[in-house]
C-alpha cells in the first residue's frame, strides 16, 4: 500500500474532504458496474483475472480511504496486512492441497 | 450471578440513569476476586484454575496408565478409555498449559514492561471467566457420563453423529469455543498492552525475553484461534443442524477438518512451548549470573518460529493421503523449523557456560527443560522425515515425542517459573528441599514413563488402543511406564506439600525481602509481594536488564562490582496516590451466559434464552458502567472523563474504553 | 514517521492531550488498536469460511448447483447497497469530526438503513433458495454457502446494532465531537464487513460457479 502522500502526523485529523469520499464512492460504483457487466457480456479468458483485479482495487480503496489506512498509523496497516497475507497464503496452500485450482 | 446484581442498585449515591450502576466497592473476601480487574489477581486465578484442572488431567492420566499396566487390562472399558485419553489431552493442552501461560503472562507481563495493568482490565477479567466457564463446561460432560471420546484432535468423520452419537463431541466443540474466545480476547488485550503501555525508554528490544515470547504467542493465538473457531463451528453445525462439511456420504471431504485443525494445531504447539522458553530465558541468566547469551538471536528465533510455525501443519497428515507434493513440501518446512529451535537451546547452554551456576529448584527445572526439550525436538525431526513417519505415526513413538516437548518442555518450565516467582507473588519462597524432591521425582518419573514409549512405538504399539494382548513384547515397558507415572504423581504431591508447608512456615513472618535471587528485570523493582498498584513510580528504562544494571556495574578492569544494594534500588510499595481501574461485576456475568447458551444448544433451545439475556445484560451494563470509582481505595484526583462509549455492544470486538493506567502513571510523576 | 515512534518507542507521545490517547507509548489509542488487531484476526476467520466454501462448491450432486441458482442481478443490487453504506458511514464520521451532530445522526441512520436493506436482501435470497430446493442440509455446497453468507450476515447485523446504539446515544446527547473515535471504531468494523463482502461478491458470485 502506498505511503506517498505526505504523512499526516497522528496528532491531528486531516482526513479527506467529503467530496473526496464521494468521488471514491463513485469510482467504487463504476467498478461494481463493470464487474457486474461481465455477467452479461462475455469477455473470454480474461474474465477471472479482470474480476480479481477489480476486486482488489475496490478492496484497496475502501481500506485505504474509508478505513483511513492511508493516513493513519502504520501499525494499523501492519496488523491488517499481516492478517490478510497470512490468511491468503495459508488458505491458498490448503486449497492447493485439495487440488482446488485444477479441479475446482 | 444474581448476588451482585441485587447489591448493585444500592450502590453509588448519585442518581444514575436506568441500568447504570456504580462499580463494586470491594467488600473483601471472595467478592474481591470475582469482581477484580487487577492483572495480578487474574494471574493468580488463572494459575489456581489451571492447577485444579491439572489435578483432573493427572488423575485421568493415572487411570490410563493403570489400564495399560498389564495386557488385557480391565480397569476401564474401551468406551471409558476413549473418553479418558480424549479428555486428558484436551484438559492438559487447553485447560492446563495454556492457562498456566496466561497466569504467568498476566501476572508478569505488565510488571516486566513497567505498567500498572493491562490495556483493558475488564476484558482481561472476562477472558479468565470465559476460560473457566469453558473448562467447567467441558468437564461437566463427565457428570452426565458423556465425555468427548474422539481424541483431542477430533478427526472427522469419526466425530459426526453417526459414529459419536452422544453429546460428548458437542461438549468438546462448545467448551473449546468458549475457551477459544477467552484466548482470543486475551491475545488482543496483551498485544495492545505491550505495544502501548511500556515504561518510558523501554523499546521493544529492551523487553525481557519472557515478554517477547508472550508477545509472539499472542500473535500466534490471534491468528490461529479463528481457524479453530471455524473448524469447531463447522463441526457443531454438522452435528446439530445437519450440515454436510465432513459427511462423506453427501460427497464432502473430511480432510477439511484435518487441515483446519492442524493449521490451528501447529501454531498451537508453539503457543504451548514459547512461554516456557521465555521463563527459562529469565531463570538461566539469573542463576548463571550472566546476561542471556545472544538476546537478539533469542528474540529473532522466537519470531522466526512464530512465522514458520504457520507453514508446517500438514506434517501431522503425512499418512492422510495429501499427495506427494504436499508431503515433500511439508517435510522440508518441518525440518527447517527445527533450526530456530536449536538456536535457542545453544543460547541457553552458552549462557550457562562459564557462569556461576546456582542449582536452585528453579534452575534445576530450567535445566530439565533444556535437556528434555532437546530429546523431544530431536524425535520431532525424526518424524519430520515423512518416510520414517509412516512407520512412527499413530504409535507410542509420537506419544513419547509430544510428551517430551509438552511435559519436558512446557510443564517443567512452568514449575521453574513457580519456584522463581513465588516470592514475588506470595511474599515467601517455596522450600528448596521439597523443591528438589519435586524436581527429581518428576524428572525421573517422566523419563521412566515416556522414555520407554519410544521403544514401544517403534515396536509397533499403536496409540489410543484401550488394551493389548500379551506376547508382543509390550508388557515390560508398559508396566515400567505405569510405575513412572506414579513417580511423577509423587513429585507433584511434593509440590502441593511445598505450597502448603511454605505458606504455613511464612505465616507471621515478614515478607521476603526484595530481590531474593539477584534478578534482572523490572518486576523486581517492586517489593514482595507486589503491591496492588505495582510501581510507586514508573521506572525509566535505559537498558535491557535494567534492574540488574542499577545494582551492578563494571569497574575499569571489567570486573563486575556492586553499585547499589537491592534494597536501595527497590521501591517501597507505599505510594497511596495511585489511581487504579475499579473492579467490575460484568465480566463474570458475560462469561456466565455463554455456557448456558451451550447447554441450550445441547438440550433445549429454551435454555439459550436466559444465557443470551445474561450476556446482553452484562454487555449493556458493562458499556454504561461509570469508568472509575472516585471513592475507591486509590481515588486520587482523576476526574470522571466523558464516557461516550455507548453503542459498543454485542461482541468482544467492540470492547469499550477502559482507563489506561499509563495515563495515571503520568499524573504520579 | 509514526514507524519510528513504534519501533524506537524512545519518545512516548506524552502530552498529546487533544487526541484522547495521551499516555500510550505509541500515541495510538488503545481502543482503535484493539479494533485493528481484531480485524487482523477476522481475516483468518473469513478466510477459513471462504476456503470451506470453495472446496465444497462443486459438491452439490444432491441438490441444485451454485451456477444454476445464484441470482447475479439481485445480488449485485444488494452488494451495491452495502458498498454505498460504506460511503454513508465515512460521511457520518466526518460530520461528527466537524462537530456536525445533526448530519452525523442522519448518516448513521442511513448506514443502518442500508445495512438492513442488505440483510433484507439476504433473507429474500435465502428464502428463494429454499423454495428452489436448496436447504441448509441439501449438500456440502449448500451448507458451506449458507454458513459463509450467514456468518457475514451476522456480522452486518451486529454492526447495525452498534450503529443504532450510536444513534440512540446521539439523541441522548452523549455522542459529541469529543468521542468521534467511537464512531470511527464502529466505522472500521463496518468497512471491514464491507470489504469482506467485496471479496465474497467477486469470488463466490461473479467468478463462474459450476453448473449441473
Ligand atoms: C523441533 C521441532 C518439532 C518438530 C520437527 C516436530 C515434528 C512433529 C511431527 C512431524 C509430528 C507428527 C507426527 C505424527 O503424527 O506422525 C509431531 C507431532 C506432535 N508434536 Fe511435534 N515437533 C516439534 C516440536 C513440538 C513442540 C515444541 C510441541 C509442543 C509443545 C510439539 C507437539 C506435538 C504434538 C502434540 C504432536 C502430536 C499431535 C497428535 O498427533 O496428537 N511438537 N511433531
Ligand atoms: Cu506440528
């Protein structure tokens, strides 16, 4: 997750403006629309990668902006990312052991 | 439960809104214990409850050994035998070793980081009561004659209603679920405590190794408990609501249980062992009069174990049909994890090397850990080799392995801790003579019991059989092991006698003077026993082993010379202006509700109703409870701060604000 | 920079009084840290349930198949509703941080309403599945599906209760700018439940499921 924005010190609440939040919501809505459209339009073999990418982007925006991970203490990000990565890795290994990827 | 409720309404003169009660005012005796939020009392409660369950688990073990002492044993039948070994395992893992770790962690961790309490004292109390509720719920199954009988790892589909028609496995699933919530809440609490409440100057790398190991354990619990939570829910739903997660008849794959259980289960074994590693890392330097060799290595190997522990779980499933690639990968990862473990052992040896060793009972137990754990670790590596494990798995060889690591590694470590910290907690030492009897009987009995199991296992005696026929060469070593088990029992008896006799001896005498062992970490700044407010003044930390460095220094020739006596360095414990969090009724009320919900699921859904109501009342009153008791024994100036936590409710995730003792620390300075 | 505070921890952020977490070593509030720690743990909980679903999604021979029974357009609408509730949640927080109690209350109630709509949608979905012959005990797929989405639904419901309690205390005048952190923490929980659904919606519903 990016740390580019000038780090806001933890003592003040320089949270984004409401307009910014609305913008992000619009983006999220647009992505959702794109996701759903794949149900009606056949986009071939890129379907699953495209869906996953859009999902990750949505996930990222909610976590970074609405949950303030982008601005808040890096400690929070660490906890959350640790949980996410651990869950992803461990359960993907488990799914591999079930031959999920080949047999579904 | 109704008792405190009745008393509430009278409390707190000022008119409070409906449902808001003032906090308990103490009252002395058992009420202090039931409503306490003091981490030290909670630690003692954990320890007492764990030792109680240790008695039960030990009794079960002796019955098992009696049954196996001779071929065709008739002490218990097959059915009861299944219940005995299952409950023995479950009790020892979840109700003895884990709460013993919690006892030491609760008592010592805030002291070692120089804090006045944990970050969330009421949640802490709730964790204890939940653990107790879970443990009692599990053992209640004995009273209805229907204890869990599917083994501590409860493999599906053996645990489904078809093969386990009684309520035993439901007791298992619900009891562990409740105890699991306790562990999870306490893990979150301690993590926040370590991160946020250290004394000024105490950086992470100035924390004692014990605190470090407890921190690693809390992370393991934080991420492992939800996995067993899922597994237990699925089991419960399968058994009670007809779900099909583990039902092969409907096309399900019961291996799911094994994966979920061991994804939790292997991190869990490190949850069992790391606290003991932490204790040993405090005890050995003190009694060798040397700093711990390679502190950073100790810490990093602990962290490494914490990470790698997640990638080895399928070594428990080498013969479950997981396929050659999985077997190969998990063989490798399991072998690697022995490396950081070995690092620790070498560091302890190097710490003792050339030190001025004092063989107190505590130190004896610590050396017991180092030697016995080494044996268990080595046998672990032998079944990391999957082809060899095919021969060993499900035999007594495995039983030998995990007893060497859990009894020899974890339990002996806790005994070492008992002897070391007893004066800090109770103000008097345990007797050394009985302590040494305690040690030698336990270590000899232990090796007599579990050493021969290596041989029995490799000779083909399988685990979990209720008896065996004569003529396979199993007779001698089984009898020998049973004798050993009783030797252990005598060792434990010595400990119990030691506790009673030394308390009696200490009666009327002044408490143990500060620093009985020439120790090294912050908890010894406080007098014995620790006063309720811990520190008169929060210690400013400038180095690892701060306490030791205040007593000793090196002269220009590099020799260690005394700079101050312990009495000069220690605090007197008579500060009376420290503000502490007030006790609360609600943690125990919330905890009492859950087992009722459990009984409801088992017998009659209507019983869930009072249980749920109890939980809701508890949570509601908890949230609206005034933050502090201004008239409490330490009611110094801390005004009632705005309490806007309404709305936190329902579950543990929404714990409400607790006073941060650190905050008061600032006002003392 | 906050990183330095955490790892060095040499300078405890004392005197940081306007933030409500004066006295903690990292300068981070205990409550907020607790919530984040909890959310880290929740990842493993939902991960387990999702994995249990994934390995069972093709085990449906005793009943309807996921690919045949899912109603994507309907679920899309309810997913959209939940997504937008994240926006209203963050607006509620931002209002309170400005001291705008009225708007805070409005957005809190809107969020709770959107959450309830989502739950209503789930109830509708479950009942229509039941009518089509997909009960909880029908197949491993059905058990796993209802368990996963049911757990998520319970999380949403808990969130609604918390939001309503916040709204009530706002009406009683006890929810003010000073305790905006409480709203923030409830918000974290709410957004987490939303991101879990973002995952579920894609992986369980949109990625094509097996058909019979
Ligand atoms: C040096 C590190 C270790 C290695 C390489 C290791 C390896 C193994 C392996 C491969 C097994 C599976 C054997 C089988 O069932 O066929 C096993 C079982 C077991 N290990 Fe370890 N282990 C190690 C340390 C520990 C520690 C520290 C503990 C606990 C404190 C522990 C507790 C257990 C338990 C309880 C079992 C048996 C579980 C059961 O089947 O009921 N191990 N170990
Ligand atoms: Cu293991």
